[in-house]
C-alpha cells in the first residue's frame, strides 16, 4: 500500500470524498480547514492511498501545529470535537496507522493525536488513549411533540415557556449585526467562565468559509441581545458549536429558547440529528444540561502516538494563569491575547 499526502485545500478530490462518505462531518469540510489555516496558520494535510489523479477512496485529515510553546505535532483536528478517519471497506487501517507512527518518529513530532467519533479497535502498535470526554447527540426525527416531552420539565420546558411568555425576539442568519452580537455575548461568557475568548478572526473566517452551512441565532429582550449560538451543518447533522449568554437575563430562558428554535428549524430543514458536542468528563453541570434535552450520551476517546512512548493527557491550561490574564486585560485586549495563545493550544 502506497501512502500519499495531499493538500485538501487545493485538491478537490477531498471535497468529493467528504460529500459522499458516511463518516464525514462538518469538521472535514474545506471551510473548517480553511478557517484553521487562516486563523492559526495550521497546515492541513490528508493521508490517503489513492494514486495521483485517482478518485479518493479514503483519507485521514490532520493539521500540522508548530509551536515553540507546546511543540510540533499532527492533530486530527484542532478545535474539532471529533474527526473520524474516512476509510472504505478495502482500506488497510493498520498500514495507515503504522505509517502515521513511523512518520511521527521520522519527523520527531511531539505526538500525533486522533479524535475519532467511533472508538478504535485497539491494538495499533504505539497508539494509546489520551483523553476521554462525553458526547451528546439528539435524534430529531420523532415529532416535535415527542421531542418536547423528552425535555426536562423544569429546567428546559418551563424555561422555553417563560421565554415565549416574555416575547423574546429571535433572529437567525449570518449578518454583520448578528456576528457582532454573538461575539459580544461570547466575550461576556468567556470572562464569566474565566477563559480567554477565541479571536474574532476565527469566527470571521468560519463565516466566510462555511457559507450557508453556518448559522448564528440570537435572542433579544427589548432589543438587547441576551443569548446567542453558532451552529454548523453537514448533511443530516447540525452541530451546536458555540453558545453564549448574558447571565443577568438567565431567568428569561434565552438559551433553552434558542435550542428549541434550533430543534424546530433543523427538523423542518430535513436534518436527522443535532450534535451537542463534547463535554469534559469533570464538567458535571454542562453534562447535566445536555442530558436534559433528551440527548443520547456516549464516551468520546482521543488517541495519540507519542514520542515519549506513552500518551500524555490532552493539554489543559492552568486556570490560575488564565484568571490572572483576564484580571489584567480589558475586553479590547483579551481577544488579541486569545489570538496569540489559541494557536498554541490546537
């Protein structure tokens, strides 16, 4: 088996594979890869056994992350909740994995990280688990009445009804105004959680690259934005990627209201599932919140080939350092700090 490396931003065979492969997701799409490259200067690449000029039958997409802080590595994919290898029945996965392992050693990479939605059937020589998360998904094929009955009565149903009683205004799209309102609420939320915000350029590049596959939803009270979310779409799956809100309006039920709008509109558009994304296993509050929408929860495992011979835990940032940064940075500079630091975190 002859392994080849292609550039998915220049080779349109990758788009064709993503469009037809059943395991493809929004994180495989060209627009997502372009945003990673433009915002963080990551180098996307696809490993495949297809010969030059042949249609791609398989492909594993990664990004090269080069950092003087966190080392040089290959990640599939940075800031993506999951990213399955796109293989076919005839693909030799062991050969592909062995090539990755050997390439990591040859290039002296700190590690190669894979984030499959479906767990690997180990053993692959040298590949070890490197992090565990919870993954939530909601089946929206049942009727709206059935879905609503599956929502937690107090935490979700009651809050949706409260939002409707408050006559919250609602808008969806990708206008400049919606993007501005979303990012302002994101800044508020990240500061509340003592986290640096993603750079504004990340969202601008996503909007440019994803086209009609990205939506921003905003809820307002008396023309004041109180909650917002950003979603992405691939085929029959809608991905809830970012949510944010002003806590002084939490009693109005803005976020549950937006999730219900997301469910209604996604179902009406023909989608089958809503991907609620990953949650850290220690974040019990977020896990419980997602459980209360009637989602199905399962384990999500990341894997690594590591130059140390053992997989290190997925990197986390010292919360005391982040709190210190946020305590001294005004809002106008925190986005810049995020732009500088996030590229080392992928």
